[in-house]
C-alpha cells in the first residue's frame, strides 16, 4: 500500500508541478501563440509532456524518500484533496472547458474571450491554481515524500511568477476592467464571504 501511495503521489506531483511552467510559456509569449496559423497546442503539448518526462527523471531517485511515515497526515490530506476538487468544480461554473484549456489565450478573436468575475471568481481570481496547490499539498502531506514537498515548492515559486505574467496578459487584454477586478479580488487566498 505504501509503495502504491508513494508512486501515485510522486506521479501526481511531478505532473502537476509542471502546470505553472506550461502556462508561463503561454503567458510570456501570448502574442506569438496567437499569431500562429496552426494550433499552438501542436507545439505546447509535446513541450508539456517533455516537462513531465524531465521532472520524472530528475526526481525519480528520491521518489521513496519520506520525511515521515505516519497515518494521521492522511486526514488533512483527504480534506485538502476534497477542497481541491471542490475548487475545480466551482471554477467550471461560468467558465467553459475551452476557457479552462486556454484557447482564448492562444487563439486570436476566440469567441469566449471574456473576463469572468462571477461565481468563485468573485472571491478569488485564480481558483484553479489554488485547487492545484491544495492537491499537491494533499499528496505531500499524505505521502510525506521529500520529492512531493520539493515539487510543491517548485510549483509555488513558478506559480507565483506565472500568476504575475498571467495578470499582466489579462490587463493587456481587458484593461481597466481587469485592473478594477484585480483591486477587488485577491489572486490566491479567497476573500471571505
């Protein structure tokens, strides 16, 4: 059971830790991706898969090194996992799968290019990223693996940079509307009800 938990935790964390880096590639070069005649995902998806491969290769030697082996951290881990899932579900309201997949960022004049400030996004600008963080923390706590904590720290650092770049790109696209939204709604820690 422990080896299976370790393997799942490590695999989940090396895949999820690359999400901010993937989006950083998009948001730092949004004009470039929009100018392409063919789908930019023909390039972006193989790059992302390469990131997974690199993250797996680099971290594989430490995939069984645990800081602790206790069962009680599974309780907060399950709670964080549930919070992450709830954030994912709420982030889909008023936000299409195409928007979640980033098509408005990479396709010029995409019909769903709009600033969404309703639902959960009225309390937090980036609920999906908070969901990712909750999920990674859940696996880190639940497994106790050093590699999961390291990958979560990497995702936090690259995620902070990516959120800055994404916010800059959204400000370019939506101007004053986004600036007003950013002033009222926090990026990651939700505004209380």
